[in-house]
C-alpha cells in the first residue's frame, strides 16, 4: 500500500472536503489526476457524510491505471 494513499485517506476521512483541497494543491495529488473538491462538498452534504466516508476508503485503493477512481478525475 502506497503511503500517499494512506495520507489521502486520513485527510479526506478526518477533514472531508478541506482535505480534498489540501490534496489537490499539494504533492499528494496523484499525477495526472485532479481531486473533485466540489463533489466532496456537495455529495458529502447531500449524503450526510456517507460519500466522504466512501471516497476516503477509496483513497486507500487508488489505482492510477484505472480509468475512474472515486473522488478523482483524469486531468485534461
């Protein structure tokens, strides 16, 4: 397991969308991807935090070879 995956998990699990902003503007951002910060804010609010929990867990299994990863999109 990649240490960056663990750090991304901890940031998004404990700090929610703020963690997503930190990830998106630091070296923790996976290369070639951008974090979906607005999705974290909106979907976490709508799902009462469930989306934030799911996205945090998915950070542990982030795989850059996949086309899609929850919470991230390919950078243009």
